């Protein structure tokens, strides 16, 4: 898990932290700080597990990208109509398209741990689905008992 705190370059950490700032603030407002931290850290751990299972033997991966993809995936499910700008595209995209598009583009680059990104993204999508259903049930549940 310590690899979440290590990055290969200033650009690596800058890209992760800028994305985390914007996505994380919004997701934290939707589900709360404790649940946000749970998504972030568990997403990073699941990303690490995917890398260990699917990645090259005896290779290491560094960075928080798996955890950041978990946050992006959860937010994409929680707020699917949210519009974002993805550099260098000059028009806003739906968040889900931006997250999936960046995943695909980054995955074809050399020396990128796409396995960790995939694990984090998968966990984030599942977490977002869980939190979205839970919010919907909390809104519907009181109506069932009103006479």
C-alpha cells in the first residue's frame, strides 16, 4: 500500500493529485469523508492486487492512479451527468466518458500499470453503484411507511 505515496516524477504526482482534488472533493460531498477515504484506500489496494495478479512477475508499480481511478469510477456512477473537461479536448464530456477514455488512452502507454488502473476503476464502479443504491433506498424507504 505504500506505493500509493510514491510517484515516479513531479508530473506523475501532479496529474494524480489534481485529478484527486477535483473528483475527490465532489465525491466526498456526496458520500462523506469517511466513505471517500474507504473508496480511495480500498481502490488502491484492489488496484495493487490486480497488478500482482495480472502484471508482469517481479515488477513493481508506484503511484496512486489505481486509487484515483477508484474515486473517478465511483463518482462516474454517483453523478453520471456531471460534465468534465479532459485535456486536450476543448468540449466538456460526461464524466463516465472521460474516465473510461483516459483509462483506455493511458493503458496503451508503455510502462503504465494498466492492471492497477483496471482494479481501481472496477472497485470504484462497484462502490459507486453501492452508494447510489443506498442513497436511492434512503430516499424511497420513508415513503413506504407513510399512510
